[in-house]
């Protein structure tokens, strides 16, 4: 029974975290502006996954706001490969609220991860509650 409560709690935390992150993402990019950006650089870092060490890359782009301010912004997530060559023009949507936050136009991977967190958390609650009740009866 204690395991069920612990796993339900973890599922609930995952569900709530996913909801909060998705809400924040939707709020920040609600009134986003689409513009052309240039891939300016890649920043690399080491990701330690047990005994394996992987080099990960975070892309940085530059774009100009309507007031002429040049923004040099890093992507919010990393990748195991460099998606675009430096100097490539790409379409990005940046947040009016936080102009240094952007997403590549059409890339919904962050939202998909957040929705996955919500679904997985809900499933954990249902499954572990079901088996916990079944085991105690």
C-alpha cells in the first residue's frame, strides 16, 4: 500500500508539473511573433548518462526585433547533433513577453513532451491505484 501511495504521488507530481509547464509555454508563446533568424553558433556541453559521456549541442540564433534590437538567444533544449549549419536562415517564433525565448516554427517537440508527462502521470495514478486496491482486497 505504501508503494502505491508513493507511485501515485510521483504520478501526481508528474501530471501537475506537465500541466504547469504546458500552461507556461502556452502563455509565453500566446502572442508570438514569427521572424527570420540566422543560426549563429552552437554551444556544446557534456551529458553524463551513466558510464557514457555524450556531447550535446545547444543552438544559438540571432534575429532582429521590430525596434531594431538584435537578439542573440540560445535554444531551450539540447540535441545530440547540430540541426542546421551556422549561417542558415530559419523561421522562428519568439515570445513578445520574453523576446529571448524562441521556438523553431513548426517544432512542437517541447509541447509533446509536456503532454506526455501529463498522460504518463495520469496513467501512473490510475494503474497504481487500481493494483493497490486490488492487492489490498
